[in-house]
């Protein structure tokens, strides 16, 4: 097999990662395939994969990811991107719904804790009522942690889901035993298990929102990047796709064009508008050995980068 000729690439949108260990697990799973080189970015929730040969397909890689408890979608077309965005939006709405329900059920426990700190009686709610309120939080809102723990333990690893599921389950089960046995001299910890789950759901919600805004900003910058570039090939300037530009190529940037790549000026001088990166409205003079950045605007003269 010719590794260069047969090499293919694909990008996947990942859904369901809760920590960097999840990203590492997905990367390890993908790299376990022969002739596959994968890198997973937890912040953007994306995987870039290079693979060779006919035995490996994107569908097989996606199935492997789903088998360890995560969702994945191809990002090689506009349709794929829209599908992934829709799934991410659906997941955000589910997370928001779960947090709201969990917060409503947890609120009485928070009131009870405030009253305790103010010197009131610790348990103004009957324990059977606490059990009723805590159970859906533990097993409905907290189901995602049990599911994540199952896949993590099946893969002989541990992640944040295992920690949350183990800690809240111990607090909940101890409280159930105390309630059933009517041990009035023992404390119950329903407020601890519900508060932990609710606060983590809030954190995940805020994280998803921040990631979404960051991804939108990055995509906006990427859309500013030209799709074509003039590359010097055998002494002639040839217009080619930006995806085919390699390290070491010399690219010509004409007057008024956006710079297609990050690079170093090797010839020419010009003023470059870098306001989209720095916010500075005044153009920056560029000459040989100066750095230039993709999507910034070459205002006058021409540059070879």
C-alpha cells in the first residue's frame, strides 16, 4: 500500500464528552485501528482522523466511538455540519430541561440548609418526602453519570462520571437505609446528592454554552479564510485549493486579497489589515521575515509568503 496515495482524512463532531479523559479515551480507541492517526480536541469537541486502506471507513470509526458511549457525526460537508449542530442544540435543550427540573426538586433541600445555618431545625421536611424528591434527581437527572460510568468501567478506565456516580450514590443509598430503618439519631444526606448533581448539571450547561460561542467565533474566522491560493509550482503561479497547500510552499498574495495562510514573508512589502485579529484599525507594515496570518487583508503591494 502506498501510504501517501491511499491516505484519507475525515473530521468528526463529538458529543457527550465530560472531561479531557473522555477525549483521551476516544483518541486511544481511534488510534487502536491499523493505519489510523487521530487527534481529539476536547475544547472544540472535534476529531481529525487520517486513515489508509479500504478496510477502514468513517462508519466503522463512528461505530467504535458510539460503542464506548459517545456520539459522533461526520463534518465533511455542509449537511454533516448542520446535522452535528442540530444534535448539539438538541443536547443543550435536554441539559437545560434536566437542570431546571433538578433545580426545582433540589430547592427545598437548599432552603433547609439555609435554615440550618441560621440556627433553625435541620430537618423540617419528613424523610420520606426527602426520599421522594431526591430519587428522580438521582436516577433521572443523574442517569447520564451512570451511563458514562458504565462505558468507562467497561473500557477499564475512570472519568468524572464514575466519581460523580459513586459519590452521590453512596450519599443517597446511606440516606435510604437510614430512612427505611427509621434511625432517627442518624443523619440523611439527600441534600448532598441532589446538590452535587444539580450543580454539575449547571456547570455542564455553562460549559456547553461557552463552547458553542467559542465554536461559532472560530467558524466565523475560518469562513474569512480564502478557499484558493496562488502557489508557486515549477516556477509558475498556479491557483489551487487551500487544503492542498503544504509547509514549504510559496504563496503569492496580490493587492487587495485576503492572506490564505499563516506564514513568513519571503519577498515583497505591503500594509496588512489585522483588525480581525487584534482589533487595531491601523494597518501593519509587512516586509521580508515578518509573520502574516490567515484571513488578514493585504491592502497594497504584493507578498510572497
